[in-house]
């Protein structure tokens, strides 16, 4: 695949260097595996390791990840990996070591057996998989053994003059906002251990990625276990820290959410309460504050903005888009999306196993709004900022479509170039029987939450409607990577207590 042909610029890619299954290949790294030399040899060694660990299945996994072992990124990191491998073996823990490579645009996980250009390697990542022996369920506190393990790990970084980012990851069970906060607290606690063991506090950053970057299928118990982890990243400066932390999600491994149709009649009091309830997931950025990411600490500071958006009227079965009944949760716009930029090469669970449990890409009915946060400095506990450009054609502008004489407007749509993340949650306005009138009031106006997923052909811009007493369930839009005015979408809505879908074309208002 020619990445440049897709119009991408400035990428940080991650390639698996070696997986240590409970110390399974620690002995290899103790003999300085980084100097084996060449990805072909590395792949062969990986196959041998995998066979020893897990039979034929282990052989396949080992060959996939082993290719990265042969790549030497420098004596300093090479020596550290040897020492970390010894710690993994001694403490019987599961870890993964990776190279961080700068390429073109989005942050991707490249196949580990691909040849890597030496000049593109800009850093190192080391992941420790969590378990109940490290963090208790629903707790950010490490037990004494876990503290000792991370103390040993942090001692390997105390001589570094580079920036270190600690990232907490969870599975996607339960509340997304809760997962984000829990992972942030865990990352911060690990960062504090690094400071106690001689790493400069001013060089440490932390991020609660929550459920947003799964590396295994959350629909499987073993996959969910792999997604609970702490990642330690070393990069040369703060700008690289921000770029790495902004990686787009891979929708492949998220747990399927069963869509529900509410058929009960609500009282006026219940409806009134729902209309005044603000979402925990909403954040808004002033449009004049172009290119600047706002502090969304717990996303609570944005609630005032939500109060400005009012529901014009309930839409219980007043719209008819002549849609067809939804028969499954398959993602209808897969061709427009292509493949996820965050591919599944860094995965303990094989793709075959994932496909046996769930469809690879689901529509918005089987998804949920996912809370995201920004990187914080451990020294100040404040979000660090960087001005970032918008994606072409998605620079805080309105998009409209006309469905069966109903005009639908999404405004404003703003997506960042580097991370492909939405900088605001727009209004969705519905104008029934629209005939081109000026200054007409919308029949229905809804608050939204947005998920984004970057693909090779387009960007999924997933719109969730937050008013429950409405026909509107959610909307999938895929913005074409080359021309946003060639974009398509699917609206999911209810009528007569059935979920229906209607495809449409959408374009920006110039």
C-alpha cells in the first residue's frame, strides 16, 4: 500500500520488537536478541520461540512478531531491553517491547516483519500487561509486588534525557468515562514510581487512554485481559509525545453493544428530566480558537456549552425517511472506509479468532460514545497543548444532506489532521418538509457525541444522538479522504418500534 497516495503526512508507527510471554523469550533477549541482525533471521527465531511457548498456534504468532527482533535501534535501548527481559523472567510478568517509527501521517501498527528504515526509528515502547496481582479490579492502587516491579522497570529509565509517557489502557466494559479516569489514575501512579526511582519529574507525562486503543478482541475474555495494560513510551521531545498520544482508534476489537428500542411511554416529567441531562462525554472547543485543543479534564468544563443547545421538539415517529429494516450490525460503508490505519498486527489474539466471535467492523448501533483525554505533565498535572491543523475540508464547517424532503445539518464539523479526532461535538438539526426557506427553525435539534476512526480510504465520523425520546438513534458518516464532498452516510432511526436505516450523500456548505 502506498501511503503517500492517500494524501497522508507525518506518521508515527509502532512495530512489535519482541513479545515475552511470562518471560517466555527472556533468555533470548538476555543474549542480546537485538543484535541477531535482519528481519528474516528475526522471523525464524520468533517462530522457534512461539513453537516453544504455544505449539502450532504459538508458531504462527511467533513468526509474525519475531521479524522485529532482528532490528537494532541502538545500544542504549538494546541494553535496556535485555535488562527488562530479565525483570520479566524474574517476576513472571507478560510484557511487549516495540519500536516507534516515524513515517507518514497517522499513527499505525505496521507488520513487524516489514523492513524498517533505521533513520525512521524515533523511540521505544514497553508494555506491561496488567492483572489482579498488579491492580485490583476497579482500583488504581498498585499492590506492594507491583510497586516493586515498576520500581525495577523505572530504574532502567533513570539515566534517560528523553521524554517518557506513561499510558494506562483498559478494556471497554462499563462506562467509557470511568475507564478513562481509572486508566489515567493508574498511569499517574506508575509515573510517581518513576520519579521515586530517579527519573526527572519534568520529563514524565501520563495519559489515560481508557478503552480507546484495544490490541485484542474485547468480545473475548482473553482479549479483554490483554487490553488492560500500562505502556511506557520514550521519545525525544514533547511534540512527539503529543503525536504518539493522539493515535486514532481501531474499531475492530471494540465490544459489540446491543441496540435497544424503547417502546414504553414516558411521562412529561421523565421527558423534561432527559432534556436537561447533559452527557458525560461532551466537549466543545470554541470555533475561533482554531487548531487549539482544549483542556477536557473529565470533560466537565464543557457542560455549560451543552446548555446552549435546546431540543426544539420530540420526534417520536414524526419523520419518515422510507428506510429499510436493519437486519444486522454490519458496517455498511466498509468500502468507503477501507482498512483501519491502526491495523491489528500488534495483537495477541489472531484475526481468525476475532472474526469467529464478532464482525470486524460494526455500525454505530453496536458502538457507544468513547471518552478521550489529553496528555498531562506529571510535574504540573495539566494538559499539554500543541496547535494542530484541521483535515482538509473538515475545518469547523457545516455539512448537509436531504432525505425524503427533510434537510439534515451537522454543524460545525471539525477534525484534526494529525489524530483524526473531532475537536467539538456539533448540533444535528432536522428540517421536516424543507423547501429552501431562509431562517427557518429546525423541527428537531439534537445534541451529539462523536467517535472518529481513520481508515485508508476515509474517516468514520460517528454521530450519537443524546436525546432518548427521539426517532434518531445514530449516524455513520465516512468522509472521503480525497474529497469530503464525495462522502456518504447512513442514518439509523426508529419507526413503529423498529430500527430502520437510510443511506445518503452528504457535502459541506461552502
